[in-house]
């Protein structure tokens, strides 16, 4: 997961001495709140938003679903849920998927950030 750090003041925007690690969404909300509060100009806010690191969806985690499936969180907005047998089948097919993505870069495009 790619994260950013929140500046402790508008003066620290030019430095790297900052406070806790946060997600992309929290970083964007912080920058927009700084803009709304008048602590940043529109140009400064745009520069901060453009230079913020982009995550690849965050950390992955697994949970058992109510119906007994295995749900993977962190790939997309909603969890991906399959039964154990389906996960085993998909994981056994992983090399084929990797090869397909490698051979078809125009079809298997990267997600927009």
C-alpha cells in the first residue's frame, strides 16, 4: 500500500517533517480541507494532489463470509468472495493469467489511479 504523510502546518508543505502515515483518501481530504480553510492556494493544492503517491488499492486481507466463502478485501471497492474450491482453482490458474496479461498489454490495461 502506498501512503502519504500529513503536513503538520502549511509551512511544512515544503519540508518532509510530517506526522502520521495516511491513506490516499485521507491525504486528498486533508489537502482539500486545507484549501477550504484558506491555508493553501488552489495552485498549491493541485501540486500537492498531483505529487501525492498513488496506492494500488491498499493492504489485502481475508475474512470468512456469512455463507462460508472466503472474502478478499483491498482489491477493489467491494470484496471478492469465492468458496475455497474456487480460490484453489483460481490460484492454480495464476500463471496462465500472468502470461495472458504479459502477452496482451493493450487488452489487460492497468487500473486508473
